[in-house]
């Protein structure tokens, strides 16, 4: 996947992953590799490998070796600052950064660059990030970068107007190079967009396009196309063609194509692009319903003899379903434990449970008829369904867990097989309490649960017969 989409596309203001970033010093240090002791250069490379692999104790030992040979080594102190930050030893972090500035006073931006490197490491409080930026400002008040870093901290926190004010200040200050001054217009545009000022955001992106190259140019073209479509300006085919030629399998670009063809009423093509997103890594839960018309939304139990679920490493089969909701639901079940071993029984869910229960269960007692006295099994109750329709939320307990508030977070489609082995898409509403995900069919007559994901449960419907 091309790297340009790492910059503010999936998450508007997160620049770096939350795995351990290398930092701001090693690249600069490589300019002076020829002047360094080869043994130090080798040890620095080893230390960074250990740091990235989270072998912190080994990394510290290597850093000690580096400093024994080069007491002012910038990479060593930067690594120590990083390690101290991850250990939340912020006094030590400051001490190591101060040593870098002491040995390299021509680089006061070491503090604000440290913030940019760890911009989305949320365990480090914003107050410390702000102090780091202000340290660079005190040392070099005409430098633009610390004001830009303050703008990014505010943007990540969602304070877009404050962020814009810092960006405006940075644009009046001294930049080390013109391209950095241009690139700051990207987060500037994203803040404008977040505030609903789409036309102004588009102006900023258009200002950048003639002055940037490579990855940055493709990022600008991506944002330009998206902003134009949001403004219902559909003359973006040239930008889309360029992006498709650059990275045809990128999920964000595929989404842009799907949106374009939906807006131009080419629904077959829109659906084609949307379905291709599901083939990309992490795209399995992408909601196809706005783009595709061939999605099944209800289950007709008069034509269904068996529902087959995957339940972890086991199979749970529901059959002989007598569904007369809201009067009662009766069905048989069997759980395939091994190839030659299975549990089985029958379930009856009475009227009052189907009407009012907030408890669901997927635990059955083998070899007997289970009368659901306190909770429903797999089906949501009418009370839950009506609350979801009205409030987009309801209370749910799975397998006697404490009641939790589940809220609607969107729709998802499951790949389900019919009795001929043909795959179709089954739409379900997705609920979550932040830990557990539940998917159910949006049908008051049969709001059956077709998916549960949690630490302890992995259940999903995969076939109808």
C-alpha cells in the first residue's frame, strides 16, 4: 500500500503509528555518519533495532556502550528520552532532551520535534506536549515548527479553531524550508473541513497542488476529490484516474470511487468498488448498504430449515424453527463438539420473554427441553428492538453478564451461504458497548442475533439451509 495515505486520511490528525517511532534524530545523524566511529554507528543501528522490537533492557545496555564511546551521541539520548516517555518517567525524558540541546544548541526544535514524533501517543498528556513545544518557542521564538506542532496537538484533541490560530502564527514565522511551510496547509485544510468550512479547505488544498510532489501530491489530489464531492462538484474524474493509477487497491481510494459512482447514479459500478473494499485488509466490516442493492435484509423462516453458526472452534446449528413472534419461538439445536461428538436439545421462548427480556443466552443445557424463563436465546426482545428504533441504544446481557448499554454503531454485511452453497450478503445492525459487538437482523418479527464478538465469544451465522 502506498504510504501517502498514512498522512491524515484514515484518522484526520494522526501522523504516526502508536508503535515505537524512531524519533527525529537518527535521520539527521546519518548525515554525519562518515565522521563517526564505525563502532558507534554499528551500535546505534543495533540500539534502534532493539528499541523497535521493544527489547528495552537490551536497548539500554547498548546505549550505555554507545555513550562510553561517544558521550554526546544524539541518538543515544533520544532513545533514552523515548524509553523514559514510554515508561512515563517524564522527568528523565526531559533530562535526556535537555542534554541533546546542551550538546547541540543549534537545534532547539528537538523538543517540538519530539512532540510531532509522538503526536498520537495518547498516554503522554497533552500538557507535557504543550510544554515541550513552548520550550522550543522560548529558545527560538521566530521558529515556525513549534507553533505548527502546537496546532497539531490541538487538532488531535479536536480543538480545531485553536489549531488554526497556531497554524496562522506558524505561517508568519521562519520555516527551515518552503516545502514544510506548504505541507502545513494539509492539516490546516483538515481543520477547516472538520469545522464544516469545506470550500475554504478546498482552497487550501488547491494552493498546495502546484508546489508538492510525490506522496504529498497524491494526498492533495485525494482530499481535493473528496472535498469536491462533498460540495456536489462531480468533475473529479481526472483526479480519480490519477489516484487509481497510483494505487488501485488502496481501500481509501476504492471508497472514493464508490462514492463518486454512487453520486453519479452508476450504482452497479459503485457496488463493484464497494465490494472490492471487503477484499482488502481490514475491509471485511465495510458497510455496503449505501452502495449495493443486492443485500438480503430479512430471513424468511418459512423457507429455512437450519441456521448454521460458527461458535469458536465449534458449530451451533438451529433447526425446526417454529417462529410465530411475538407469541413464541421453538427450535431444536445441536452443537458439534468434535466430528463424532455433539450436544443437542430443544428451546422454547415464551411470549413474555420475547416481549420484554434484556437477557440473551447462547448457553444451552444438553439432552433436554430448555424453557427460557428469564432470557431470550439468540433473538432480541420486542422491548430491545423498540428501544433501538427509538433511541439507537438498549440494554443487553449476554450469558448472564451484567447489563450493559449497547449503542448502534452502523451496519455490516455477513457473507452467508444458501442451501445451494451460493454466497449472499446478509445485512445486520451492529451494536456495541465498547467491548462486545452484536449484530442482529433489522426485522421486528425476527430480530435474530447473527453475530457476537467479545473476548469470550466469537459467534457468526455462516449458512442457511
